[in-house]
């Protein structure tokens, strides 16, 4: 853990301030070029369909140009911040928890991270509102505003709880070294069983809810946590054991949302 | 829920601040109260966190001013009966699924392109590259996942057009994933399962949801509230298959090359 830090520090000392500024500029330019490359496919697809297939001019060309520049800048900053901030924080906390050796606090942290990052997730709020509309149309709940709001809120907390539980199970798996496929097969069986039991209207929403729960900030943090835990524990391979937390977080909400559909 | 931020309409960063505050509270709370250890390189970490916040705010604001309106407009135009050449009488009857070929092409292309730009996938690819000591290339991983999402969304669009039940596809997909799991190299399995959840995020979800909504509201007999869902589920299932297939293929190639070079040495 400490080895790369010292080499980095000595390198900066050697190159001095001038070289550092040059290296930083070069790195930023390279990062900008990478963001441009990442974004090129979207621009190409939209241009192709707009000009060749739909044969229409681009409305608001100015907005489009400004927006694209913002997206490129945003992506560049995000990736830099990831390497500077989110990854090191996630891994450092994983090492600290491993050193502390308290299973309870590690699992509490895992649950809070899953629950807390999901409950305020905008994509989930949108899906929960739509689900309430489906339920009201299907006659499962009253069509009134309050009934819908409470249904949506219940769904949101259900999904957040499911994600919290998923991270707890995933962290336990890393600690114990259980092979991931058996847990995933169990999860799949749960999804199939619930599909059979749940009302038809909820199924599409339930399947989608698995995909929307993991936000752009949660993913790097949770990934770094998993990889950090797997590398701090002896006998675990970070490649085999470190990944997989996100997989659980996208599986459990499906089961829980269908369960919610059955109960309500 | 109301925004905590007062200047929401002036500063675009506020939306992201609302998303990030709970995460920050949990991290700081556990660090200070439970771990009671100083964060190494605190200044660097804070700068990184601020950069992530600022970057995401720019990213999302940019998407909302540029790409989302146009992408959503295109999804609506491509699925409109006028564009598909279904006029009057023909639109009333159930059009043949082949009338929608451009829609499938759009679904495929936009699925691929948005996945390449997805920040969370970039994050996981960087991490996988680090952990595997370069054995898994960031670019190969992202292209494999993007092809999976592209195929998934195209198939999902076909499902909405043809009106077949969602769970048949998903359950079949699960069976394929399980069979692949038995044969795929062990090191890729957890990463492949993760890739399913990672792909559907900031860039992909709004555009794909617009496509599903456009399709299901323009096809007679489809209810947007019931049939518009499900595209995201396809987009999270198919990358699992494509990533495992990619790993299997590259292992196969490696073995083939190895054998060929061995034979070369013999002769």
C-alpha cells in the first residue's frame, strides 16, 4: 500500500516544479483527448440518423455545441477525480475496516452505503413514480394522489433496503470467499419464482429497477471497497473475489420489488 | 423531495450535490466515528471528490442541453407511423415487425454509443485493468460490454414491437448466463456479473427509456405504462453474456496461438 506512494513522491521531487506543471498539462490534454474519443460514437450515431435516415437539420446547433463541450469537460474532470479521490477513499476505508477487524461495523457500513446511495437516486425516484401510476391504473391501489405518493415512497425504501442488503451479502461473500455463481444462481431462481407469483403489471418495473439503482458515484466507491477488501484479506484474489458487489445490488431489487407487488 | 440547495435553478451543480450529500455523510460519519483514523492524503482525496462532483455536474448539464433532447426527439421521430411509411389503414392494422428495421438499427447504435460514454463503466474498466495488472484492457472490456448492451436494446425493441412477454426473454437469458458461467474463465465471472449493473446509468437510461416510450405509445395495442419497461433489463442482462463470450474467445485465441507457436518450434 505504501510502496507506490513513496515512488510517486520521490518522482515529483526529482522532476521539480517546472516538469510537474508540464506533466500535469500533458496529462490533462491526454485525458481531454480520451473524453473526446469516448463521446465520438454518440455524436456519430446522432449525426447519421439525423442527416441520413431522418433527413432533417439539427435544431439548436448552438445548444448542441455548448452541451457537447460541457459533456467532454465533465467526463475529463470526473475521470481525474475518480483516480484522485473516489478510488483511494474506497480502498483506504476497506483497509481500515480490515485492520479494525469488526465484522459488525463493516456490515453496518456496507448496509448504509447501499441504502443511503440508493434512496436519493433520481432514476429510482422516477421509476417509483411511474410504478405508482401503473399500480393505480391497474386498480391495485387507489388512484388518489396520497395513495400513489405512499406507494412510490414504499417502493423506494424497499429498493434501497434491497440494495443495502445486497452490499452486506456481497461483503460477506468477499470475507468468506464464497464462489459468486452459487449466490447469483440463487438470486436468479428467486427472480424466476417471484415472476411466477407477482402480478403481471409489476414485472417490467421490477426488472428495470435492477438496472437503475447503481449510480455513477456509487459504482466506483463500491468497486473500490470490494477490491480493497479482497486485497487486504489473505487468500482472496481481488480479480475473482473483489468484483461482484454491483451484481448483487442489481439482483436483489428485482426480487424485492416483485415481493412489494405481491404484498401491496 | 425538495432540493436542499437554494440556488437550484442558477447553479447546475446543486442537483449533483443533493445526490452526493448522503454518500459524503456516510463516508465522513464512519471515518470519524467508527474508524477514527485520518484519511491518508486528505487534500488529494478532497480535491478528487470535488472534481468528481464538478465533472458530473458538467456532464449531466451538458447531456441535458445537447444530447438528451435531440436523442429523445429522434426516438420519437423514428417510431412515428409517418416515418415508418404506415399510413391510414395500414397503421390501424398491426404492422409487420420488419417495418421497424431502422428502429432496431437505432436501438443498436445508441446502445453501443451511450455505453462507451458511460462514466461508471469507465470507472470499472480502469479498476479491472489495475487489478488484473493490465491483462484486461480497458478498451476491450468496454467494447465487449457495449456490444452486449447494443444487442440487448435492439432485441428489447423487437420485443416491444412483437409484443412477446418480457420474462420469457429474461429467463432464457439467465439460462444462457448460467451455461456460460460453467465454461468461462474464473477471473472474469464476477466482473461480468458486475458489468450488467454498471452499464445502465447516467447516459443510457434516459435515451433508452425515451425509445421504449416512443415505441410502445406508437404501436397499436401497446400500453406505454406496461410495455415501455423492460429495455433496461435487456441492457443489464446482455453485457454479462457478451463479456463472458469475450473472455472465452480471447482465451481460445491465446490457446490457439500458443499451440501454433509450439508447432512452429517443432518444425
